[in-house]
C-alpha cells in the first residue's frame, strides 16, 4: 500500500490542536473551533483533567464540614468541630492513593462508586477512632457522620457531572486525543473500528505506522491512512499532533517494537498495546514475576461451576421478589394490553438458550394479531445483512398504542421474570435468539455459538452498550463473550444499574 504523506507544516506536539483535519485530507476546521477544541482538550484530557477533578473534589469536600456544622447539636464541643476539617484532606489523599486521579481511557462513574464510598468511609472511621483514642469522653461521631454523608454525596454528584461533561465532549468530538495505531493489519483495523464506534473513549485514530502494511482486503475495517513506518514516529507525531499510540500486531517480531515503545515514552506519548492471546485475556488474569519476567496466569470462568450456581440462585430469588413487588404494575399492564386490542396478554416465542436448548420466552403482546388471510411471517434470515441482527418491527407495523409505549420503555420484557423463576433465563446474560436465526448466525458469525455457554438474560453487556435491535452481530457477539469470560456478581450488578439508566434515558 502506498503511504499517505500529509503536507501540513510541522507543529510542536505541545501546541498541536486536537484535530487532524489538515493531515488526513479533510477540510480545515475554523480557527475559532480549533481554539474551542484546544481549551476543551486541556480541561478534559491529560494533566488538565487530573487537576480539574482534584480541584472540584477538594472544593466539594470543603463544603461538607460547612454543611454538616449547620444545624448540628450545640453540645458538640469545639474539638469535634475542628476535627471535621481533617476530613477533606484525608479523603483527597485516599482518592489519590486509590489512583482515582490516574488517567484512564474508559472510566464510568459506577466503576469508581465503591471506591469513593470506601475512601470517605475510611476517612470518617479513622477520625472517629482517633478522637476516641485522644479523648474518650468526646463524642464527635454524629458530626463526623454528617460530614461523611455530605462529603460522599457531593463527591458522587461532582464526579457524575464531570464525567457527563467529559463523555459529552468526547461523543461530540469536541474533546479528542489524536491517536496513532502501530500495525495496519486486521487487529489494528479492529482497534480503529472500536475507537470510531466508541467516541466516548476520546481517542481519534489519525493513521497507522507500518513499514509493510497488508493489503486492504486483509484489513477490511481499515479506513485511516498509513502515514509511515515505525521509524517515522517523530515526524508523524509532529504532523498529526498525536498524543496517544496504540500498539497492535505487525508482521515483524515484537522485539523490534520495544525500542519504539521506549521512544514513545521519551516523547511524552501515552502508550497502549493489544496483548498476544487477547481473546483469552480477562479481568481475572493473575500477574506473577519470575525474576524480571512477567508471567500471566489464566483463570477462565466455568459456566457450569459453583459461581454460576450462586448466580442462578440469586437470579431466582431476585426475580421472585420483583414479581411480588411489581405485581400491581404487571396487572395494570396486562389489563392495558388486553383492552388495547383483541388477543392474548402474553406473546410467546421460541428462543435458544443455554447449551442450545429451546424455550418459550414471554413478553407482553405489543402488536395486534395478524389477520388470518395475511399471517405475520417470521423474520427472513436471507433478508438480513450479513452483520446485522434482527429486531424492531418486522413486516407491517401492527403495534398498538399501549404496545408502542411498552416497547419504548422496555416494560414488555417484564414477563421474562417468570422465565427466570422457571430457570429458562437469567437476569443478566446474552439475549436469546430465534432458532432459525441461531442456525444461520452460527455458520457466518465467529464465536456466535459460544454465547450459549450460559443462560440467556433479560438484559446483557451488549445491550447496555447500545447493541440492541438491528446492530452489528459481530460486535454483539464480542461483547457477549466478553461478559461470559469476565463474569462476576459485581459485573451483573453494574449491568443492572446501567440497564435502569438506559431505560430511563430512552423513556425521556
């Protein structure tokens, strides 16, 4: 492949605007917009993002003692009122030690929620214990508890607002980090695809470094240009303003990339890399050292092990409790469905679950019955694009008014709680598909059948990441298998919380 040479003037990396319009052939961005992007990037990227979070956290934590002291009992002595002012610096120190200010490519508030509560709780408990040791007759615990409550709430609220601002800036491409990908093969192209489809990561691919890039047919997802070889890193960095480098796979030996990685570190570039055997890497990986040699131990998840027995037991208990507490809502929805149009309240459809077993999945009926002379035809596999799953309205739109509301709010899925109680499904897992689609997708989508290692779920990791309905099957399969291989009860809880957030967001 011919290397694309950019003709823009060299710009020092420290002054580079986070835009690559002039280096990739796109029209130049107006200077006003460039300055706006530069300011946003300084605030929400790198050191600027670190100091912004630190400043906001400190300011909010300083408000906590003030709010706690207002309305506090008068019998609290001056020592107690002085003690609560140690809470802000202790909490900030704890957050720093917990690496809550370290740069991360992807970080959701829900991931750090437990750490925030743990850090503020430790600070409060330490203050109470210290006060009891110094002066056993003092009782500052109520005031410290109020400080802890206000501080934790303010921290979470501040992090939520900052996180939303950063994600919004990234999603609109206002905040981006120009990123180079080393290796223009299949894996490198997959990195580019993921970065383009997930702008909330804030990494914008500007091009590849590869001395011998494979032909385009071997990397069908590759769109960015090849700007040079690994030896051209400094020149390409100056032209593009790149601040991040992702190392994928190249045809040459890995040892040739080590000097390049070190050179990137010297140049101040952030470095990420895709590990070998990345298909088998999960969050349960154990790192040990043999002298100076790192050794990773694989800890695969066993879907038939005791952990999943616990999961399924908790699923049934939780589903039973939800059916009990939601019974008034379920009765109201059943009545509304029955009144909306003639026909049964529940819609039953064959789906394929764990180990390829078929079961009847339940939903509230959202469509009018098809007339006998024109029966509704099932989705036609041959009419679907190769990499797009079924979903939405198939054929004539026969949705009722009630059914449209049920689908928009996902309330039509609630009867699947009965599937969970019966053991057909789980609360969280890959979404089940119809038998005719499973057979076709299993033949043309890599690792599609691996999804059936676990029970199907009412919600799943792919769904909360936007892969619902007519979206990429390949992406959905990748996310589903990621969930299985990285499963934990905390991941299930995270998905359930993200599901609630997604439902409320769609209902607005």
